[in-house]
């Protein structure tokens, strides 16, 4: 009689999780601090056979609302090197792709393929609802105002966009763009006022419930670059926006630091956000750290 011996089946080799899951998780959550993030980034670099990059783009996602009130400031740094092979570049971009259009917009912004304003517009879509009241605190040439009008318009014409700018040329440019881009019914949803953004409380009806207040700071594109938004009036405008914003709403700021006075204004916005209580506000910024003149995106969400 022959005894049969069964050889144990070899244990399957452990396969590392795809690098996309780990990096996507860091992008979406924003809750890992740098000590936790570094091993994942090193793992990703190894899997993609990266060498130490000679030219590095570093992007920081900040998910706390303060620097100095004792609330921890978690962040993740993403290091992306300029590749010699376009195929590798496309493969790397694909590896951090996400199902969300906003995630893709942030990714494209990191790689220099999208403007800061485009990222802001996509985030607004996650916040603004049909029939909402929103404020464009700095109309400029009207691109933000037009984007808002398309977000709030509904069949009942309940949505409303309040557009402000202290330059008459900006109001004219915005009005012209809206007239060309919107039908007469939707055009009536937008009300334009040639006043400073610090005076927004004067034009909004009392007890207004505003879902979005957007600031695109600096000078008027194509206009006089010496005429800019100022730190003191922007601070007053932020204070006014804080009071009229409903829970679930957002203050969206694109701050430009490349012109005289721009960095001071950005620091004013950052200082304002840092003093907001984290129990009531979630504040973040997206900044290109190795491009000192690149615009900075700041989002202040009211819980």
C-alpha cells in the first residue's frame, strides 16, 4: 500500500498594491502628514524607476485652517520630475488619474496644463446648486461671472449672481461678455455693480444666503496694471463674505503674488483664513512652491 503525500501548495507571492491606489488615496484624503506620505512617494518613485530629478515641481495640499493656533497642519508633498520620455510622462500622469473631474483638474494644474481659475471653476460645481445666490467680488473681464451664471440658472429663474468691480472698464467688459454668451432670461440673473468688493454688503439684500463668494485678485487683465485690489479692502471683503455665506458654502480666492502688492495681499488672505476656527471652517490652499510668481488657490469652506 502506497501512501500519497500532498505537497503543500506554494503560497502566492505577495504583490504590492498598485501605486495608483496609494497616491490617489493621498490626493483625495489630504489627511496624511509628511511622515506618512514619504514612504508612499518613495515607493511610487521606485515602481516607476525614477532617478533623483534634477528639476522638481513640488505641490503642497494644505488641509488645516491655521498655522499657529495649535491645530496640526497636515500636508503632502508631491515631487514630479521633468521626464526625457514623453511616453513615461503620459504613463505617470495616467498613474495618478482620478475618476473625479476636479481631481483631474488638480492633476493638470500640477503639471501646468490648467489655469488656477479653471480648477476653481470645477470646484464650484461641487458646491453651487441651481437657484443659489452667489457673488463675484471681482468681475474682471467676466469669465468667473459667466461661469457662475451657468451654475445657478434654473427653470424658475431663482438663481442670482451679484457681480462687483470698482473699475468701470471691468463692468463694461463683463456686461458685454454676458450679453454675447447668455440668453435674455439667463442674463437677467446677473446684477452688476461698479463698486469695491469691500462694499458687497451694501448691494446684497438683507439676510441673503450666499453659497459662493469668489475673488480673483490683482489687476484687470488687459487693463492698467497699476490699478490693483488692495490688502485692506480685500480683508474687509472677506469679513463681509464670512457673514453672508451659508453652511456648505465656500469663499474661493485666486491670489496673484507676481505683481507689486500681490504677495502682501495673499498673506492677508492667508492670515484671515488662519484665524478661522477649524470647528466651523475648513481652509486649504494649492500652491506651486518652486514658482514664486504662480497664483495661489485658497478655498475657505464653511461647515
